[in-house]
C-alpha cells in the first residue's frame, strides 16, 4: 500500500516508516498539519495513519487552518475524501475514541501500540474497504495471504521478494483491472525513493517466471492485469 504517515514525533515516525517499508509499503511521512493537508489534497493514498496532536506548520505568520488532526480529518471528510484513516494517538479515553470514529476515522489505535496490531488493523480496514470478508486473496489456484505474507500456487509455496509481493498483491486486489506502471510504482516507492525506470517491468517479468507466463497480462502502453485462470 501507499501510506501517508502524519506524525510529528521523529522517533516514532522514523521507526514506523522503517518498519512499514520493511513490510513492503511505500510510506510518505509528514510532520505537521499544513504538510498533511497539502499531501492529502494532492496525492492518492491507500491509507492515512494520522496522529492528532500536531503542530500547525505553514508560514509562521499564518493563522492555523486546523486545531489538530481531528479537525483536518473532519475537513477532508466534509469535502468528500473517503481515503481510509487509522488514528494513532495518545488520546486514549473512550470519549476520544468515539469522537475520532464519529469524525470519520475507520479505526482508532491508542499509543503506545504493538506494531503487529497496527498491521492487523490495516489489513482489516483494507478488507472492509474492498468489501471482502476473507483474509486471503484468491485467484484460481493462486493464494496470497497478507497476514503471513505467503503466496501459494496450487498449494505449493512461492518465494517472492518484498516488492514482487507488493506488485502481486496490488494486482490480486483488483483482478482483471488494468493497473498502469505509475499506479504500481506508487505501491512501491515513497517520496525521496529513487524510482528505477524499468523496475515494474522487471518485477512483472520475475512474477511471470515464478507463477507462469499466463498469469499476468499486458496491454502495451496501458498497463498490467491479472488474467483469468485458464485464459
């Protein structure tokens, strides 16, 4: 997934970004409300991880546009933005959780939290948003488990690198849909990452070698799609 991490604490932000990248996610990290609003309003993200107690940012002489992350979330929802949001906050009172959820958060996790729990909640939000109850992604005899990061083909394990897994997961989340090279790059790279010009074709080639040539189709100049089994 491509994630927007909104967190002003450098230690927490550094550790979360590193851990999420190690799980194969592309992470863009901002540290104040102004930067969060700018990123959120101009880029497309699969999920926002939102702290609430944030500095305003922006020009020093400008009045703050939002008092906190909750007000920013309210503004985003009011303008029709439906990007999934998990609040990560030290505000752990029941009233705070209720308010966060009522303002439009998809989930609310109080600090401190276990990283594995965050990953599980991210997967749950993803399933709800896609209308999928099953924990695994299936396409014929190809099975991908986001929780264990395991892939099997006809019951046999398939060993994939982190980025191969990310590309395959993106395709399996929308079977049959055409995903452009740029869309797949967004799943692999965050801001500041060096994007190799031929990275996506290389990962597609590697996946075809491991899964079989007929699994992933190409529409030249448009993108890639997960082919129907036996097609």
